[in-house]
C-alpha cells in the first residue's frame, strides 16, 4: 500500500470533521426537522477499508495498517464485488463480553494482544469515500445503498444499522431504543444537506484549577479558568480552558478564592483571547460538564497538552503528553467536597469517553531550544509625576519543530499605567513567520504609541 493510499484515512477525517457537530441528548431540537438517517454510534476507532484487486486493507489515520485479523477475510469478499478501487469508512471495534457494548479501549487491547485478540475485532461501515477511483455520490442514501450491497451477508464486516426517519420524533425513538437502553454510546444523525450530528449523553469531570484570567472590564471577576488533571506520577496535565462560568456572582466568587492563591510559574500560557494566565496554587476542584472529549484532531493526530509540576517554587514544565480536548466545557459547580489529588482529579476520568495513549506513563522532562529576542522597544510617558511604560517584545521561539504546541513567533505588548484601575495589561499574539510577527508588532505600535510617548531604549527593528 503506497503512502497516498495510507493517507486517505487522514484526508477523509479532515474533510468530514468540518461537517460534524456534537450534541447532548437535551439538544436534539437543534437537529433540523424532516428526513434523516440515524445510526448507533459505535465506540471504536475510525478505519478505512480500501478494496482493490479483490483484496482489502484496513487503514487508520496515522498510516496504521491492520494485518492478521479475521475481519479482513469478509472484507476480501466485499473487494471481489468492487469493480475498481473502492474506499469505505467504518468503525473498528472489539466485541464486548457478557452482552456489554463495545468500548474504545478494547480496540487497542485487542490490537496489542494479536492472535486471539484480533479475532475479536469487527468492522461496521458507515460511509463510502470512493467508488471505482472516483468520488462517491453526494447523496447519502445512494452511498448507503452501495455500502449495504458491498457488505451484504457479512458477520464481522457489516454496514452499520441505519434507520431512515421522517422527523425528530423518529430520532427520539432511536435514542430511546439504542442509547437509553445502554446498547450504544450515542447516535449519528445525517441530514440531507450533508451535516452530521453526533448525539451522546453529556458527561462531567472533576478538574483542578491551575490558573485563571480576569475580566478586563471587571477585574474582580474571572473571565476564564485553566484546568488540569493529575497523572499517576503526581504531575498535572493541562486539559482545557473554560470561559462559560455562569453568573457574575460566580465569577466574583472564583476571583475572591483564586486571587490569594496566585503563585510563580516558569511556564507561560495564553488564553483564547491572548491574555496570559495567572497561575495559582492547585487547591480548588471544579466540576465541568462537556458535550464530549476527543483524543485526536481532525488530521487523526494525537492531541497533546503540556504536563507541569508544582512545588513551593511554583509551576515548572515537564513536556507535552497525549491528552483529550473537551468539547463545549461549562462550569457546573465548585467541588468543596473534593481535593486536588490523583483520585479526585485523576486523568483516568477520560477512560470511558476516549482512548488516551500512555495514560499511566510518567511525564518525561522535555529539552527545548532557547527562544531568541528578535525585537525590543520601550516607551515612557510622564504625567503628574508618575511614569507610564509600554514595552514591545518579539520572540523567535525556535521550538515549533520540537513541539506542535509552540508557535514559531510570539509578540508581547505590555502596558503599565499607575493611574489605571488595572495598572498592568498584556497582549500576547502568535505568528507563523517573521513577516507576520513584524506585521503584528508594527500594528501594535501604531495603535498604542501616539503623541507624548518617548522611546526609552534604542529600537531593535528587524
């Protein structure tokens, strides 16, 4: 199988991911009324079946190829029905025991076991990607008919059960029959305009608050929280920021509790709006509700987040490790009844939602290149005997090839005014090239350095 063939799984995932929308059961009303195709969500891994020359190959994002599994025999039979290269998308799963539904973690276990483990694997197709080397039909009902014809008579390799419904009541009926009964982890709903909805029961997890950002216009309120889970070795895995915190009273309560806990950090992290996180001693536990969690991105690559340690000197980085991204996190409550330890805020809370590599492994300190200061400019303005300072720094990180979490360039603009309600304000922006960094930096200078500001140092423009 050549590289182009192997990359097809990644390409498919990238193309289809933009059409997916995750919903909770109570959000079914957001699916358009009218006809739809409903299938149970199989708790497994995306693998594409490439049927060509009377033989089948199963390929996953990341260019993994499955060999030595009984399910391939049935897919070989399907390949004999395909007149030319045909590609099907489906879910590889491992059969559950004692009537339990399949779980995503069982797939990795079966693959690692080999032999008898691989004999437990099954594959359910849910889409057609290519037919005889050409793009599949645009209409899903036509693709579904092709899929069912190719996989007819299979036992291990079959087309996913799909029900055509005429309205939202039909979707609700499928939810009751498949999900509420415990037979499936959720629904996949396709509508005629091409959109795909994944509907799962919402879930929640308990996480440690390790940092926060204040609201610019209301500094006594928290704008967002930075959350982490504990790994078995006692380190903290950054997981997600959450800005949906509820009422202003809750935001004030959070600020009152977190402000006294601020501490030093040798690691910097910017929130979604570019504000630098204020790090805190990890004492607060919160419950966060999410639509879902996913362990890989649209390209099929594992999602990584930084792992940190905390001691009397503050926070220090170790390195990036595989993690999961939370979809639509919302703060539910502060958990005063829980503590920051490797039980109450354990990373293993993800185990029932997605498969994380190396979830029990110890984090290994990363060695990264030092950043280089490419530009530094400082301006001052004195009024009524008090001096305000504005400073621009442009950094070339030299880390973008070492870790996907690092940008190539960082632009930092600091604004200090002793007369202002919030004396110190920072703007942090990232760039992929020197030209983009220069454009950002020049725009910040034009916006912020006007009449009355005097250079305090020599310019170091590049």
